[in-house]
C-alpha cells in the first residue's frame, strides 16, 4: 500500500521492522504490519523557464528521448526532472551520463567531426576480458 499525505510516527520491531505507525493530517493514527519501508520524500522542480523549449508531461516532467534529448535541438536534460522511471540517485546519474555523451556527439556532429563517444561498449569489454585472461 502507498500512504500519501501521512507521516511516520513510530517504527516497531524486534531487530527487524514489524510495524509502522502512521498519522494523517487529522491526527488519526494507524498501525500497519510491515517488514519493509520505502520513503518517498518527493521533490518540486522549478522548470517553468524551460516551457518554451521542452515538452512537459502530465506529471510535470521534462520529456526526453532515450538519449536525453528534448524537442529543442541541442538541449539535453537529465535527472529527477525528466520522464525516466525509478527516480533514484543511480538512475539519475546514468541519465546524466547519457545526456552528457549525447550532447558531446551533438556538438561534434555540428562541428563536422565523427562521433567521438563510443556507443558500442561491448567491443571494449570483450577486449578487456581477453586481456585479463592472458595475464
């Protein structure tokens, strides 16, 4: 179950979580049997200044493609404000790397250079693995 708008009042257990006591805005308390707790602290993005340049979905997220590109050529976005699932630090960091590499590729194409970012990492891994086996 998801308890939105509640605050955690107490956690009970015997070395591991067994019960969570929550309180709503009216002060009503509820004890919930549980062995796991995920807390979503939430966030509020300030993206109004981007509206002329990006599409924003019904959740208030900046819409990007799989490369981090927005609808505006040369504008990339990443992190908690974009429409990626699983808003966690690792996913946001990966999203940032994808957007950064995509931006580098975009700039290089504009300069007439070949792509400088390796997009097929499997070749590198295979080479490293073979080298490791020879040692």
